[in-house]
C-alpha cells in the first residue's frame, strides 16, 4: 500500500510537469498568433501544484515568459521543490 502511494505521487509530479510544459508551449503559440491566451495565474498555479519542472523547462525551451519577474523567480523554486520531492519519492521506491 505504501508503495502505491509513492507511485501515485511520482506519477502526479510527472503528469503535472508534462502539463506545465505543454501549457507553456500552447500559450507561446497562441501569443504568436494573437489568439486567446492561457492566464498567467493558470500557468503559475500549474507550476506550484506539481508542474514546476515541466513549466520551468517549457519557459526556456519555448522562450516564453522569460522576462516576467514572477515566472523567473517562482518557476525555478517550484522546479527545485518538485525535483527534491520526486527524488525522495523515487528513493523510497528503491528505484
């Protein structure tokens, strides 16, 4: 049972990171096309709720929001926190 909780926790962080990465890419594409955008609040909330790694990588991969102070400060912190949690969870799984 304990192993299942660790697997779910790791899966959650991986899923949220993929979601964060995709949202950054989608928002960048929409910005280039002057289309309806994803709110900054949604992008930041995704990062804070477990998607920090993907959001941080997406920010630099797509060169999106790199001049916004909130993103430059919060995404690296969220990424480090998620990475620490992911490493801890994986170590508890003996992977």
